[in-house]
């Protein structure tokens, strides 16, 4: 997906000789050249491919006051962002203040990694975004133009954990209750994204996984209770999976009205009318969760030394399930599994 970069900059956060975080600020924005574009495109690709993303909004003064903090002030990053967007500060000034703010936040959490803070203002699919990311580094070896070999720090994009993307188009439009910030979620337990959210002054509100799971449950009951023919039911599930996957890949929200129209084109009745009739409330828009979407087209589970997975369309064909005895019957095993089983039973020629 083509990106149009407006401006970008990189600052260095590192550990000094005393183990404290140091900060080296860039005095200039990055050049608008092919190397910077390639870096941002790769960063955006890695960001989009992260399956676990959360969605958040800036915490306002009312929420801060409710939390008992006095006096109630808007989060510092949001103040800096507003100053830049209102042309009260240049992009470089905004980035310098943001870098110092991140340095202070990192120091308070005892974060142990060095890296680079990159801020990039760009346009994609008609919307304007600000990408805020902490790029980790790794030791590497580079061959110089004179063919000498030197050790050098290299960006380790595969280990990107701290990044957030702010939809500036939606933010400046002042859309009520809009979660215009997406961010990479950490693993179970204490999330590494916690202090990054604190740095941005935002809080998670929309739960993409729960919203997607709710849609999946509604679709499964929808195709059953509406007594759709098997081929139509499969098309409906696949269409929902494809549409939500497209939206996830593009970083866009699932729109129920748009999805409803696409399903009607497949010969299905109105999903919106069904959900209202059954009082199964679906939000008008929500971000998709890639992992939860798989439940639409696949059965998969593991436990007790057994792992099983197959496409839902195989039910009643190669796969049959008896709820009374909790028995799964599979006709025709995958070739590699069949070869292993035949060797185990001494049946190979």
C-alpha cells in the first residue's frame, strides 16, 4: 500500500556508562528519499502484520480527575501533539519534547533496551497518520565501500514491540468515542506496551478480540437459525472472513453496514436485522482481531497430547462429529500423517 511521507525524524535513546538512559536528539528531519521511504514501508508492513493490536483513545482531563490526580491536566504528549497540529511548534520541536518525555517514562519503568525513536507523519488510503515507534537494535557486521568489515548497530524490525499509530484524520475530526490510536499489544502478564501507553497518555478502550468473537458467534447462529443452504452458509462465513481480514490488513475498522451489504450480495438475509431481532448487539464499527477470525472457517483445538484442526466445510463430508459420544470421525488422513501411521503399524511396502 503506497505511502506518502510528509516528514519523519529519528532520535537515539541509549544506556550511558552509568547504566542510565541517554538521549541524542537529531537536529534535522530525515531526508525525503528512497531509503527513508523503504524504511517506513517496512516498518508499516511489520506493524500491520502484528496479530495482537489494541485500540485506545487519549485520556482526557475528566478521566484523570476521576482517577484522583489533581490538578487535572491533559496528558503531556497530547498537549505536544496539539501544539504541533495547531502550528504552535515545528515538527522537530514536537519530536524533541516527545523524545524527552519517552526517555523519562522509560527511566521510570527500568526499560533495559537501547534503540531509536522514530516519528513519521504520512498519508495512506486517504487518511493521515502519525507513527510513533521505538526501534530496537542488534549488533551486526557490515562491509564498507572500501571492502573493510566493521561491526555496526542494525535495526531489528522483527523484534518491534513498542509502536503506536495515530489516525490524525479521525483525531482532528473530533469524532466522539473514537479510538483513533492503535498499538502493538504485549504478551500475557505485565505488558511491555504499558509504559508506551503511559508515554502517549492514552488508555485502551475497544477490545478487538471480544468484538470479533461476538461477530463470529452472531454469524454462526445467523447461518444456522436462518436455515441457509450449506453452500450459501459457507459463502457467508468466507465473505465475513475475507472482508474482516482485508480491513485488518489495511488497519481499518470493520463496518457492519458494509458487511451486511456484501452478505446480501451472496444471497443472505440482513445480518443487521437478524442481530437486532435477536438482541445480539453489534457495534457499528470495530477493529478486527485476526486470531479470532479463524474460528469462522476452521475448527482447531489441542490438549491432552492431541492437536486437531480442519476447515469447517469438511463437517459432514470427510469429518463427522457425534455429540452424544464426543467422537470425531475423520475419513482420509493427510498423506504425511498416513505415511507415519502405516510405518508405525508396519504396513509400508
